[in-house]
C-alpha cells in the first residue's frame, strides 16, 4: 500500500477524448470483441488517454493516470514490476516476500491480463513519461449476490513519488470509476499502522476492525491488518 500522500490535483483532458467524433467508443465500452476498448481505458501504446494529472505545484509529481487494457497490462509489465519491487524493498505488505525475483513479479503482473480482458479486474497506472510511479486495482466480486461490491487492491506508489498526492489521486479514480460501473460498496485491507491508514480515513473510508497476524511483512513477520469499507453514491 502507498504511504500517506497529499497535494492538489488537476484534471487533464485527453486529445483523443476531446475529438468527440461520430461513432466514438463509449466510456464504459468493454473488451468483449477485437478492437473494442473504451477511449478512456486505452493505455497500451504511446499517447494513451490519461485519466488525470496530479499536482502542479513545487515539489509535486506530474503523472498521468490511465486504465489499462489487457494488452496494456502486458506492455506495462516491466514498469509495474519495478514498482512492485520498490514496494517490497520498502517493507510494504503487499502479498510478496523479500527478496522478490524479477521473474516472479513479471509472471504475476502478466497473469492479470486475462482477468482484465474478462472484466473481473480493472487496473490503472500513473506514469511520468514511460516510468510507472503508481497503480491501483478494482477486483469485482465473482458471485451474483456480490455484483454491487468490489475490492480496492494493490494501491502502490513508488517511494520517489510519495507525499505528492498521487496515492489519493489513484484512490479517487478507482472510487469514481467503480461508481460509474454500478458498484455501491468498496472494501480494502491494509497493514495496521502503515502510512496508508491515514490516507483511507482522510478519503472517508470506515474502519471495520483489526485482524491480528493476518499477513506477514516482506521479511516474514506476521502483522495485523485493518479492514475498511466505503459506500458509494
């Protein structure tokens, strides 16, 4: 999870989205057939449509946030691997143990292309040029009685970009896009006492409780986890 970050954010408008040409693909278009992707979801090639830019003041990180298609996940796998390696090296409890091999990290990211294509996972990246500085995921519930629910997962911000507003911007994008897709309840968990906890509270999330020894940190030491939820709309 990312450290607490804070900064103003400024919305940017994509050139491709601004064209408003007849027959343009809708925002919520799905990857259910060859070549059909949302204009705002395209991020698998240079010039990908950005969701927003973060902070435009001294010391702030300039980054564009875009949703990845399945092809985009594969194209960004190397950058995402660098980001995950930084998180693990920094002690973040994000599911992996140290030392994390590059081969294992690449395999994990590439395996997400299929669920993205199938619509059960949505994934955003924040990039400064070609460098991946942050990411966040929405994992949609698989059972019919949970169709209104999704999990926010793998909110990561590179240590070079923390305290810049990027973590909050990524979380905001995930929340807004979840609401657009009919999600009314979000859940997440984070290591108790981590820098991410204040971020979620500031963003209006409600703490459910603490589970002792839920997951280990990268060194293998069991740590407690705090569970949060947020109702949308």
